[in-house]
C-alpha cells in the first residue's frame, strides 16, 4: 500500500494523536463531511433526509475495544434502545457493531451473549444487525461467533475484507449457511503475508469474491452488500450480475455518508439497492483516520479546512 496510507494507519493507532487531534477545531470541522454529528439525533436527522430520497441506511455507534464489561453492556443497551426507536419511528435503518465494543477482548462468552441480545431484539422488530470486521487477529473469533449465532438468528450479517488473503476460503465456508455478507476492501495495517500489499491485488480479489457472492445470491438467496466507493468495481459487479441475469434490485451497494453522494443518488435512481452507512458517537478518531487512509486524497479536504472560516 502507499506511503500516505501507511502513515495514516499508523496515526489511527497513535496514543498521542488519539488524545490531542480530536480537540483541533479544524479537524472537527472537516469531520462533518463524513458524519452528520456525534449524537444519535444527528444520525436520525440524516437518515430522515435519505428517506426522502428513498435511500435506506445502516447505523454504527462508534467505538471499539472496551476495557470493562460494564462498558460492553452499555453499548448493548444503546443498540437495543436504538432498535426500538427505529421500529417506533418506522425508519429503514439497519445497525452494525464491532464485537470488541461488546467485550470480545474481555470475554468471548460475554460478547456472544451481548450480541445474541441484539440479534434477538432485531428479530423482534424485524431488523438486521451486522458485525463489523476488525483486525486480522479477530477474524477467527468473529466468524466462529457469527456461524454460531446465525443458526438461531437468520437476521445477522458479517463483514469480510478483500485485502486479506484468507477471505476466499472464508467466503467458501460461509456460503453453506446462507450468510448475509458486507464485502469491503479493509482498512487496517496488516503484514504482507496476511494482506495483499498492492491495491491492484486487493481490487482483483474484491472482484473475484464479488463473483462468488453474486452466485450465492443467484443460487441460494444469500444476501451480499458490496461496500465500496470504487466506481470501477461498481461497474464490474453490475456487469457480472447482468450477465448472470440478476435484477438490478438484487445488487446491493453500501457507501459511507458524505462520500460520492452523486454516485449514491445515481445508483438509487437507476434501481440498484443502495444503502448509506452513517456513523455517530464521540469515539470517532480511529474510524475517521482509517476513512482517510482508504482514500488519502481526502486529506486535502482536511488541510483546506485549516484555512477556511
């Protein structure tokens, strides 16, 4: 991967920067491009605007790696309350959570029980709960938990990353359980024996995995969301789906709030299944810098904000 990306990924984990950068006013100003605000009401307001354009959303309450089980319980309860609110207000919003927010670093059993509670609530209110994928060292534990919970709760999904060399085998293993999968490229700094170091290889693997997953949609009704802002990949995926005879609304693309909004509206207007991921919360620093690392050109936007009023 490029030098700029590696520097940004290093910055996302640097304790000094984590402590100080969120206090810079120009950074908080630039942050508004990628999230509507830190509070749940900010995210709900944005979702209502997307609803007017007939675009559904996915919510993520930012945070990871809690240090106390009581914090994990608080995250679980926040999501349960969110699911109730979504149902009460009749909004088309799915939710997505990191297992380390639910206590995975402290106790796999507690994380499982916390996630099960979310899945049960989501099932009760006819919603979907996604598991965000984290670093490569969490993949085994994440997929083990997902396979276990999927037996009881079909309304659960998991994220997979195309930059990991192992993901093809993970897709093959999961297709037998009719999974719900969000495929992304990946945004952590990983060694080259674990992750493809070159963008071209990541993209090539993304397309190969997409073809496998499209066959899963066609043949056994599995659901896949293609989580990328790469318009070349969008075009390739749409072409492959068309060659398979799949309807437009079977092709689901998920994109982040604030990125390529014109492309988001175009896809939705043309009949593709487009869903926007909206993040909120005060623990945004690591997430924000990883978003910059996915496309280092976005750093220019931040720098320009230094000099804006």
